[in-house]
C-alpha cells in the first residue's frame, strides 16, 4: 500500500484494532489492474461532521460511549414517532422517521467527528463566511437565490455531495479503464472523472462541481478538483451543522482520496482549501460501507419541489399582513 495521509492512517489503525479489515487485505482488481471500487456504498451515520466541544481533545469514542450514543438516538426517534399529537397552533414538524434514513450508528471507525484535521475536529470558518451564511438563512422568504443549491435541486457540489443527509445516503461507483463515475442517490446527480486527463481546463471556465483531474497513488485514487463557480456551498444539509450554507468561492480546491481497505469498506477523505471562507485547510474523512442489498431509486427533485414557491409565498403573505396592520 502506498504512503497514506495521517487521517487515513488513523482511521485504518482503528479499523485494524476492531477487526473490520485485515492487515494483509488486497483489494480486488479490474482487468487493467486498478483496484475495484464498483458497487453501492453508503455513509448514513449519527457521527457529527464537527466534533462536540465536550470531545474536543478526543479522536475516537470508547465502546461504552458508542453504545450509549446509539441507545440515546434510538430512544429519541421512538419518542418522536410516538408523539404525534400536536397542540392547536403548534408546529406539525417535518417528516417522521419512516421517511428518513439518516442512520442509527456512529461511523465504523468510531471517530468523534467527520472532520479529522485540524486536531479539534472543527472547520476554521471565517466570520465573514458565517455572516454571509446567516444573511442567506434570514432571507429565504425574500428570494430563491438565498436558498441552498440543494433546496433548489441544482447540486450538492464537491465535497458536499459525499456528506450524509437525512436520507438517500447511497453512492454507486462505476469504473472503466479510463473513467470513474459516482452516481449520487441524492438529487440523482452524476459525476464522471476522466482517469486519462492530466491537466485542468482553462481557469476561466467555472463549474458547479468543478473540474477534476485524477491519479493513482498505489491503491488510492486521488481526485483533485478546482475551477468551481462561486455560487455553491460546502454543505447543504442540516447534518452539516455549522457548515450548512457556508459559501464556496471560485478559489475552492478539493483533494479527495478513495482507498479500499476491506471488502466492505472504502475510506474517503477530502482536503478542503478555500482561503476566502476558511482561515486554513481542513480535512473530512469517513468510511463508506458496501451494501449490495440497497436499492437506489430516482430522486425526482425538481418535479416535487414545492418548498421554494411555498416559502416565498409565505413571505409575501407576511408582507400583506404587516401592511394591513
């Protein structure tokens, strides 16, 4: 196995210690000798993207902590499903658990957060980026441009498309000798990376999911992506915590690594650099779990997207009410 970055070494070490992978594991190969990543992989989890303050100096949870967290989430979800009575004037809430698929376990690595660098597990978000995020959230009733690009059914971007959400946390990997394709269940997005390409396109061309150049480092597929437009966001789901809605500039640079460490596990890592919105680079890392029984269905986002017009119409209704008072 080629030399791996520290984040992957930490995760692999934990997996070894917990017998999830074998130390002499050799990934299956395609006819051309490339490691075979094909199949359906999932990442549903209750592990947060950022580390809670109470665990700021901890990379991993203990077995007792994992059991307690998973028990609490199970009890909370059972209570939420059973508590269906809403008082007059109260909020009816959103989907109940039958419609959600956000997972009920921590990541198999036992890591305390998806962000593994910096050491505190927190994204170094600039105050200006947080202010822009908050301004957008405060104005969702005023214009569709203030909604996330996921709410608008455009894309979840890079690396956002690889982050867990409340449902549709599956990914189909397809390989040929010269391409690596990711079919995202969420938004039914598709991203195809040309494995023969060696240079990025002209810097003047800006894309929603950027322009990718890939290379092999031993058994690790490394994908470097740049040439983003400045209309995307790092994360779009509430599972992104503070990162939800944080803007991505056209200087965003993402380096992803895919390493298969067992028949059932691929370690995915993304090193994110965006000096305009983050004071320093940070790294997200998590295992993806193979699930051959998972069935991916089309996510017809635009066809059923009543949220945007309904939210905007609610804003206009408030304006009329304020004007009449």
